[in-house]
C-alpha cells in the first residue's frame, strides 16, 4: 500500500478483518481494514489488478466521503464510485 498514514496491527487483531464487510466502524487510518476492503471489493470483480488496488487505495484516501462510517458504507461507495469501468467490462467477442 502506498499510504504512509496507516497504523498496522502486530497481533491477532488483524484477523478480525475476514469474511464479509459488516456494519463495523470504518477507520481510514487502519491499514489492515483498508486492505481488507480493497481485497474484498477486488474479489467481487472479474478482473482486478495490483494497479486497480492502488487506484482504489488512492480513491479511498482522496475521494471517500467523511461520512462513510462503516465497512458496508465504504463498500457501497466503492460500488457506486470506484473502478466503474471494471464492474461492467463487456464479454470478449
């Protein structure tokens, strides 16, 4: 991840970020949680590259509304606002 503002877990707390995003409070400075949401969102797409992940991280840093207070609100914002070209790639002919 490119951001230098993150805090990272050094214990088992980072294992909290597994499974599905929830209504758990979102902390944009928690690197483990941001990475969890980027990876989750990428897993829902047919194609998702490291470059896409970096672009999404940048979008979270610079475009995510401050009122995105839960993991689900962040995921919903991603679905509406980020990498929309990836969500609807046409099938190859």
